[in-house]
C-alpha cells in the first residue's frame, strides 16, 4: 500500500466505525394507538357524543379540515411520533379514514376515543350525564376499550385480506402499541360522579382499572403485539378543569388528585412488569408523563412556557369540546401554554412529552 491508499483506507475505516457506533435510527413498521383523547386523532367526529373537537380552533394550526377532531391546537403525540419515525405525516383515525391512502393500516392508525377510559362505564357516564342536559337522544357514545379491541381485530382482518397472513403478522409483531387511559376514569367516575367511589377505595379502583388494562394487553398480545407502551396518568390535580372544579378562580393544583395519580403510576409500573410471566415475548414500557408535566409546571421558563395552570382556549378555566368553539377567544401564542383547553395539552407540550418518550421508553421497546 502506498501512502495515499493507506490514508484512504484509514479514513474509510474511521467513517465506517463512526457509522456503526452512532445510534441506530429507531425503526418500526407501524404505530397503533388506543385509549383516550391524548391519542384520538378524530375517531369521535362521526360518533354521537358531546366529546368532540371537530371544529376550529381545534387543530387549527394544521390548516386543513381533515385534521379536525384532535383535542389540541395541532399535532398529538401519535402524530408527532409517526412523523418523526418517518412513517407518515399524521396519524389517521380508524373510524375516519375515507381520504387516507390504501396502505394506511400497515403504518398505523389510532383507535382511541376521547372521553373513554379503562373502565367501560366511563365513556357511558360522560355521555349520559353531559349529553342529557344538552341533547336528549343519547344512543351513541365514545368508544371504550371494548370497541378499540373490536376495531383492531377488524383492521387486522382487512390487512390479512389485503397483504396476506404472513406480512400482516410481520407488521403487527414489529409495530409499537400505545395505550392511554385512567385519567377520565378518575375524573368522571371517581371525582365528578362518584359512582365508583361508592364501592371502591382509590387503590381498589386502581386495581380494577389495571385489571382491565391487563385484559386488553392480553388481547393485543394474542393477536401478535410484542411492543407495548402504556401511558401513566398526568398530574390530574393540575388539569385546569380539575383546579376550577375544586377552587374556582384560584389557580393551584389539587394535591390529593395528584397524590392519587402518583399512586396509580407507581402501581402501574409494578403491575406491567409482571406481565411477562404470562406474556413471555412481550416488551412493555411505562411512559411517564407525570414528571415531565410537573417539571413544566415547576420550571416553565425552561420550556418557553408562561401559563401552565390555565388553557389557551376561552377563559382557560372551563372551556373544552363544544365550549371551545370558533367563537371562543384564543391566546395569541399557544407555545407559551402547557394546556390548550381545560384538560388537553398544547402541541408545544406534546412535543416535549413525545421527545422524552422517544429518548427513554421507546428506545427500550425497539432495542
Ligand atoms: C411564542 O412562544 C414561544 C415559546 O415561548 C417563542 O419561542 C416564540 O418566539 C413565540 N412566538 C411569537 C410569534 O411570539
């Protein structure tokens, strides 16, 4: 080897060494999302429910009416994730995919439905109690886990017909499954309408919710799911609506509700770690949103935030769904707000949460 080829050889070796030690880009076939508003990219639009965001100013920053139905100003975590993973620009809702490309199911869809929970009673109660006062015909409701499951099964059958059994199994085995739930169960069935409070202590209700979660994960596992991420509860006592319900105009987190959420999250982590005894090939990760959200509340300037205990839409204390309408006043810069309406985070906050998720639990699922 002469000097030049030698140098070239060294250079090539160094470059390939650098390439092989650099972090592999995260890759997966698809993302399937289940649960409540945090993942609902528009499934409720076609349902007869009060829990809808199919109007401006919801999703207004996405600038097209197809994106309506997202309970935020723009992208939700599932959107940010499929976009960042290079799967597609936005996550389509399963019940509302008329304009979606044919291969949509293969890269992921959302089955989630706003106002639902881990307790099937939650979606029922939301609609019965709130709907009742506004609209007396109450025969449809948000889609609980039972429907999530049924629709996932139907999606799998469609894919099988489309691309065959083997390729479908490959997609499902390598996909990431995200589940959110628990917040509405506590807000509706425990705090607001104390149906479950009559028969369950907080911890007994948590056990009940976790039992439902496990049944659901088992069903996914049976159909081939191997990488599951479960969202913990947010600081429920800092949701603007929860604060307003408790304190009126005073802005201060409801500490008991945060303590309940922390207790749930601790139990959730212990609980899902035991799933592998029954589902040996399962990788399951806890997705923490509680601590990142508390950090945004305690250190807002780190995130460019100025308002963390009231939403951007309307007064910030109460409005959501139909009450956060095109007539509502909207803040001038939603990036300075943690919350978009009185329960749901802004895209800016979701970007922070999704980034943390990608750097922590997602890499462990895809490893
Ligand atoms: C909106 O707020 C963000 C975060 O604080 C800031 O970076 C951005 O410059 C603001 N945009 C405008 C137009 O003021």
